[in-house]
C-alpha cells in the first residue's frame, strides 16, 4: 500500500476514506482534519482560552498535542480519581499527563478528588446509592462537575474532551436503542453553554476512528496509558463498540455514516425539542453550578461529608 500523497510506503489505510498515507503525511493530515472540524462545527477560535480534559489516554493527549500544534491556547486538566485496580491506574495516567505537559512546556491543572473532596471514586461509589456497584456513574457525575467548575472559575471559554468516533457512535447507539430523546438532542460535536454557569463543550476528535487516534499517538511518540479504566470492564458502551466494530468490518465506513447521518438528521429537525421541554436550572447553593436537582447539585449532595445511605 502506497501513500496517496507521495507514493512512499503507507503506514495506515483508512478504508472508509479510501485513503492510505505514510507517516509524514498522516501526521500532517490529522491536525488538518481536526482544524476543518473545529471550523465546520464552530467549536472555538484562536481567541478562545481552551481547557483540555486529559485522562492520560491516547485520545486526550493526542488532542492536546494537535491543538498545541495548531497554535491554540490550550491548558490541560487532569482529575485524580483515586482508581488503582491493581495496576496503579490513576497514578500512571497522571504520570503520562505530567510527562506530556513537561515535554511540551504546557500548563497542567491537577484536581485530586480525595484531597479536595475527601473521597476517591471507589469510596464514593461505595457510599452513595447512585454508585452502588457502578463507579462509572459516580465518576461521570464527578468529572462533569469538576471540569465545568475549573473551566468556569479559571476563565476558560471552552472545555474540550478527547471523545472519538467510536465513543460517540457507541453512545449514539445506546441512546437510539432506547430512543432517549433528551440525550439524542444534546449529543453533538459542540454544546453551547445554555446557562451562564456552564461552559461551552467541544469534541474535536468526534469524527476520527479510535484506531486513527491510536496510530496518531504512536507515530507521534506520545507516551500514554494503554490500560482502560479497570471499572470499564463489562460496561455497555464496550459491548456497543464491539457490535459497531462488527458492522464496520463488513461495511467500511458504517460507523462514520451512522454518526454523520445522525448529525444531518438533527440538523434537519428530527430531534427538535418539544416546546415544553425547557428545564429550569437553578444554582447549587454549595458550588454555584447550574442544576436541576434542587438546592444542592447531585455532585455536592454526593460528596457531602455527613451524607450516608442506609444500607
Ligand atoms: P472516558 O469518559 O474515559 O471515555 O473519557 C472521555 C474523555 O473525558 C477523555 O478523552 C478526556 O478528555 C476526559 N477525561 C476522562 N477521564 C479524565 C480524567 N481523569 N481527567 C480529566 N479528563 C478526563
Ligand atoms: Fe471513571 Fe472508570 S469509573 S474512568
Ligand atoms: Zn506520503
Ligand atoms: Zn454543587
């Protein structure tokens, strides 16, 4: 297989684009495409102050690398979840983020859940009804709260995450299987801040396959954590990813078409919100963030020291 641009040996063949590229041209192509998506979905401009949520995995570190190369002002945020899983998961992922920041002279903000809120994710999952046996739900809630809080308090105008096409297609698949209208309406490459307490969110990698990001990180020499979160084993999204991979194997491009035709259908009004659906948001009395959950937002309720669930 030869590179379409220069005829040298190709390192990757993207069947869905009928495009094979050599290392040099691939490392050029990914940032160019990312820039195209940033503009197409009006994610942000060079004037924005960007906060990149980095997990230590390939996608978010590759994203930070790409944004930095494209000349954007992008600082990193790492949230220490206190997950060990016998592999030192959180410690190793922090090390990868710090290493990357140091090598590129970039600023990394670290929020450690245990030292700032008193509990790790496994501890919160143990003590709260929401997380019983399901750390991922407690974890998602905590990450969303902290990401928005840091972005808002520190004057960032946009928060970006490393979600790739496989992530987005799997979530879309789950939401579609259950026709979850509210989630379908909100799933988008960019989510405008719908309240003064919320920060705009964007997913610049949402059109890249997971294998494309893995190839980018490897070819770029980015050191990242290979392990998945130990709690992700058996998660529904992993199963959906497998199902979609089977489809993709037989029909190259199926995953991308599924996601892009969803975005198109949305654009055409298929998922327009019913008029009565505008939910009232109030400000949490503890952290000040918008919530629909009452006086305290769900995160603050969960981390309240005296919060105990009857067992
Ligand atoms: P995940 O929810 O693990 O699939 O990760 C999706 C995205 O959320 C990643 O690409 C990161 O941008 C962000 N993220 C996940 N874990 C963390 C973390 N511990 N700290 C900061 N950002 C994270
Ligand atoms: Fe949060 Fe796994 S439980 S990353
Ligand atoms: Zn080439
Ligand atoms: Zn709160």
